[in-house]
C-alpha cells in the first residue's frame, strides 16, 4: 500500500498523544518502522544516550522517492486506510504520526532506497521544515538519523535524564525488539561501543545467549495452548534466578507489554520455589486473536489492553508451570550423568543444626524431602511480635552507618545455640532467646564495613580477570557513569557486547556472583538520579551480595563471627533496608508459653 | 537372586558406593544402591547422576539376580552385623523384598526394580592412561582446594588435567589463585605412551577419587571419544564421571618466572604463624601482612606475619627465613595462605614475590613438581 494521508474519520478514531518523549521513544518508532518494512537486519547507533544522535539503518523495503516527503506528514501511513483495518492491525506502527513528530522535535535526515530504485533519495527536515533533498548511492533499505533531540525546545530537553539513563532506556527498547524478533539481526552501539549483537538465527535462545550469557542454555522451552491462546518462549528452570525482573519479558501478539501483572503471573508458576527477592528469566509471547487485544490505547503502545486479562494471566502461569514441571525430575535412564549436580551427603553433618536446611529447592512443585519450618512458624501469642523490650527498630535512614550515634539499644553478648531453617541463628542472651536473621545481620555488618572502608583498602585483584555478561541497558549505564563501581570498589572495564572484564573486587565480594552484582549496579546507575542516595544504595547492594544468604547452613564459628560483628555495629537492630535483624523472645514469654507462670 | 558374601567386604563396598548417593534426589531410585550378580561376584552401583561408583566383591552366587535397595538403610544394617558369619542375600523370583540374613539377624528390605536404575554409561573409544595411585592422591590434595566452588565460571569448578610427554599436569584455579601439580607417569607400557589430551574433571569427583586411592598401586583412567566422560578404575572399584566442557584458561602465562625477593621458610612455621594472624584478621577481609627482611652480616633473615583488625587488636609473629633479594612486603587473604600451607608436605618452601601488587608464588623445596600462585590484596600499608 502506498503512503497516504488517513481520512479524518479514521485519524479521529486513533488515540492521540505524544510519541516522542525521549531518545528511547524515537528508537522504538524507528526500529518498529524498520521491522514493519520487512528488514532482516537493523543497526542502531546512539551518541550520548541518543539525545545527541540516534541512527537506525535497515535493509527493508525502503520508501519510494515520490513518497519520501509524505512519510513525514502527520497521519500519513502505508499501513491502514479504513476504520476496519484499525481492528486488525498486524504491523507495529499504524498511526502515521511518528516520523512527523520526530521531524518536529529534532533534525532528521532520511535516506531510503527501495530495491527497484536505482539510487537512494534523501531529505533533511528540522522543526518540520524541509531543509534539503537529493540523491545518493546506497544499498537498498532505509537510513534515518536524528540529531539533537529537542534542541529547539529547551523546556522538554530539561526532562531528559543523564546520558547513562537514556542509553539504558534505548538499550531496553532495542533489547525487547530483538527478543520479539529472533529472525532479525540486531546491532546496537553506544558511543561506538557494541552493546548488543544478535545473529538473526530465528532461535530465541540465541538472542537470550547474547543477552544473558550461558544462562540461556538452561532455559526451558515453553509451548502452551488453550482455547484462544497460545504461549511460546523460554523460562528459566528453578534455581536460575536474577535479582530483578529485568530479565522477564512478555509480548502479546509480538508487542511488548509493560505492565507487571503478567510477570507476577509467571512467577506464580514457581510457587514456593522462588526465593524472596529473586526472579526467573522469561521471554514469553502470548498469541491471541487480534480482536481480543486493543493496542490502540496509547501512542507509546506498550499499554496493551486485553478483552479478558484473566485469560492471558492464567495462560502465562499454566504455560510456565508446564515447562517447569516437564523439566523436573526423571531423566531418562540413558540421560545419566547429564543431570544437575546433587549435593553429597556431608561427612560431618553439623550436629547443631535444629532443622535441615531447605536447600534452594530444586523442584518447587514437589513436596520437599525433609520437613522444614513453615516460613511463618512463629511461637504463638505475644512472643511472635518483636517484644517491647527489644525497643522500636530505628527509623529507616538513607545513610545508615554514616549516621550519628547508635539508634536503638546495643545488643547484649549472645551465646550461639544453633541455626533454624538454615536462615535464622538461635542465640541465648541474658534475657531469653534471640533469633537473628543471618542474611539481614550479615548485610548490616558488611554495609557498615563498606561505608567505613578506606579507598583502595582490602582490594582483592583477580589472577584471571572475570568476564561478566550484562544486559545492554545495564552496561550502557555503567559505561556512561562508572561512579557506582568506584563507590563499591569494583575495578572493571567494558568489553564489546555488554560484557565487562572485572579485575579486582573488595575482599567481601570475592567469589560472589559478579555478573548479577554488576547488573544491579548498572540498574542503579540508570535509575537513581540522586547522587548521595545512589552511593548509599550501591553500598547496600554490595553488602547484600557479599552477605550469607538465607538457606545457607553455617558452622558454629561462622555464626559466632556474624553475631560478634553485629554486636559491634552502630545500628545492629536493622539491616540497611530497615528490616529487623534480631527478634527477641524474652525468658518471661517462654515461661508464659510453657505455663510455668 | 541368592548370594553369600563376607560381612566385612560387603560393609566396605557399601561404605564406598554410598558416598555417591545424593542426600536428596528428584529421582527416588537414585537413593538406592543397585545390586547385581556378575559371574562369581556381586556388583554394587550408586550414582548421584554426576558420578557413578561401582564396586565388585567376591561372592558365592548360587542364583543370579538384580534389585535396588535403599542405600542408607541397607548399609547401616550390614555394618552392624557380626563379622563372623557370611551375609546371605536372597531375592525370591518376581519379588521386590530382599531378604538379608546373617547369623541370628534377619531383615527384609523393600526394593525397586533394577530397570528403573540409571544405566552407567560406558567409557570407550577414547584415551587411556595409567596413573600412580600415591602420586595422584598427593596431586589431588595439592590442587583440588584451589578449584572454584561457585559456578559463575563453570570451567573453573573443574581441575584441568593435561597429559603430554609422560606427565599429567593437574591445575586448579578460582580466579584468585592457581595450583599446578606435575605428576610423572609410569614408564610407558608396550602400547606406547598415551596420546596427549586434556580434560576438566569436576573438583568434587577428584575429591572422591582421592579418598579411594591407596598408598600403592596404579589407577587406570579412560576418557571417551567425545571427552564428555571419564572413568577411573582401581582394582575392584570403578568411578565414572561427567566432565566439564569448556576451555580452561591458559594458566602457564600466570606463573611468574622472575622474582625480586625469595624467602625460604619452614612450611610448618609459616602455617602456624598464619593461623595465629588469621585470628586477628577475622573482620571479613582476612588480611594477613607479610614483611620479608634479609639477614644482616650473614645472620638469618626473617618473615614477619602480622594482622590487625579495627576494634579487635593486632598481632605480629616472626619466623626465620633465608632471604634472597630486597626487603619486601605483601598482603594475602589468610584463607588462601592457610589452604595451600595445609596441604604442602612438611619441609621448606620458597615464597617468591615481586612487589606488593604482583602475584606471589609458593614452591615447596626439594620437589619441583608443584607451584602455587596467589593474588595479593591491595592494602594501605
Ligand atoms: N524504515 C522504513 N522503511 C520503509 N518504510 C518506512 C520506514 N519508516 C517509515 N516508513 C514509511 O513511512 C510511513 C510513516 O511512518 P510513521 O510516521 O512511523 O507511521 P506508521 O509507522 O504509523 O505508518 C510508514 O507507513 C512507512 O510507509
Ligand atoms: Mg511507525
Ligand atoms: Zn539482601
């Protein structure tokens, strides 16, 4: 269909709105145009977060020379012409607004050549004015470059965030489009550095490998059908987690959905197997009849609306669930020795353990082999709540250890009794029993240490520098601003393709999951504009990663060390996030429970 | 099935194979041990799906048969039986109840069919080689501790074994340290020396193997053609393991070839002082500082080992050292020093350093078959 202006009765039906808010929205519109044009190869280049310059080159069908100017007119599109078409949009764009809006907000040069045209034709437009046109030699396809977004609208330019944050947003957009189209070869660079390259093999797993590294090899295939819905894609097996929902992506009919409800629906499939604060990896595409979906709600078009949301959500849960349970146990006899690693029976089971640890359960859909304390098993009655004598937890503060004197009473000297559920340390004090959340307590200890750490002290260089694979967004944010790394004391340099080479880490972070740490620091660099707050949050993140996790069984010595260190903390009663580290069960409460009084 | 076996050999065999039984498994049959008559022997197999252990013991077989029974239960029962009588094992045809009889004790143990038990894969058509048991045991001890325990870099959870020119070189590394042991192979047999090859063996497999090795004799090793599995055979025991795919880092280039300071010290004294310092280095970073001072006027030099922790205190200990080169200082994580010093044989070692930010090297004196490289920590001196 040639590009035409939409008749007014059609354009009126289309939700109006601003499509150009930031470089990421420009990237989205341009890349979607490339995909609509049947491109097999899309290259995105940005400079300084895309606000300075953003360029998208494709090998799609191109725009005929005669239609080039029209493409930049409002409501000019080649993708629909009648109201009936609107109900069955199959392309990503259809409003005919994007190019017009981009050309109004920035300077644009578009050079395009349909295969049957001998040369490419180009035009330059700025602020909606045609600045020039001509012809040039070029391979077929379209090359659109935008420079200096909002240069004539300082009020709007003010709303742009740091180059790192904008680059991360552009990378997020391109990442999602790459995930939605494994058959297209995507390349993304930022300030000349390669952030993402997919091979266009058509295999979603290959895209995931480019994004998530070797974790992609463990992802489970999802193939699910119910009346009216089909769900396909990949989800991670229990045990392969991320610290954020950043690696969870849901598409409906190929369009990314930004709302969180679908992500919760996927997580529900893991039931109790999902440790708190951990999230699976998932890339799922839900297919519905086009009539079931209303994409026409907002021009940014990520806010897809369904006729019946529950159908979609329960399909997602069921789809993920069936993939997980299918993968679960019983390797075929011949598949021996290819199964996952099992823990050996320890030669010296720690005698003091009160309850066997609920190892990060590998098979959440089965009953655990060993009875474990239910998460909410607390003694009944008053003993359950932190009793008054424990004092109110100190108010949550933004810069905990830096604070003036200790809030809340110091801890009394404690004697370690044992460990419950591989999560809580049981200790005895002068006035009864103390339960200590091992992770929260250790996190407090390390957080205060990180805060007090002199620059360059206790840095442990690696003998063999380690390569960490980050998402393009996290990597872009870190490239643009490395201060979070310096704060934490990680020495690392970017490589191509979102990878980082870590050369040294502070001692407490030795042997921790550095890829995940860097990803989270990258997310912080992108998200947290307030510098002191960012610094503090990165120290918290580092402390969280360095501390023992819930579910780790500890030796008596290890527990003693944590508790001793906690006793000398400035704010021993809460973790840096403000959760309690210690719960006190007074002797009197025990006596009352046992009716001794 | 009807078999009679001496109690002690059955108990020993069960003790060996049950080490492979996982404490928890998604596949219930895997917590069982497979019993099969094999000619005039009884074969016991257990697996955790990563390694499989097989032990053969001499037995009086009067009726062939096979079954799997819960490993823990069977093993505990047999180990309590009196040793003066043979253990009679009987499985009536088409039954799943194993009858175990010994003297005046008798038990019936519910089993599961042998067909459900995973098949232990063959390891054929690849490389073969013979290793001395005693040397291999030492090599394992000196290398396994350095392999990575976390799987952020899976290949480093393996010990790299490279066979070439009559030497098997074992290397373990976790990103912060590297341990390399060169194990001389027995003179090649009639078949000629083995083709060069290299594989990554999970550290946990070698840890198990190390416990099975005796002070004498040989171990036969085989690797399949695709290099996905390896087999170790010791007399009547076979261990089959999965191998770790991937390329092990080229570690030769990580071993410094020069030094600015070389201190010869006693392994035991160095370990002792490091353990004392570690008490004061417990603040999470475990920093132990070393100062090497050459002797003056022909006297012996010294190695000072010290630590300090805010709010705890500090300590200093000193041992004699024969020093070659300049005075030097370097800091290490106490854990790393203790790990390597604990596995070295008593005697002397040389600590070679080239400044506080370059890797330190430990070499036991008297045998040139081992080298340990460890990254120092950067500290405020
Ligand atoms: N990369 C491209 N390749 C081919 N044609 C394009 C490309 N980008 C834009 N066009 C043409 O320009 C028209 C207007 O684009 P746009 O303003 O984004 O509106 P829409 O995508 O909603 O149709 C499209 O309908 C299409 O015909
Ligand atoms: Mg468009
Ligand atoms: Zn935490």
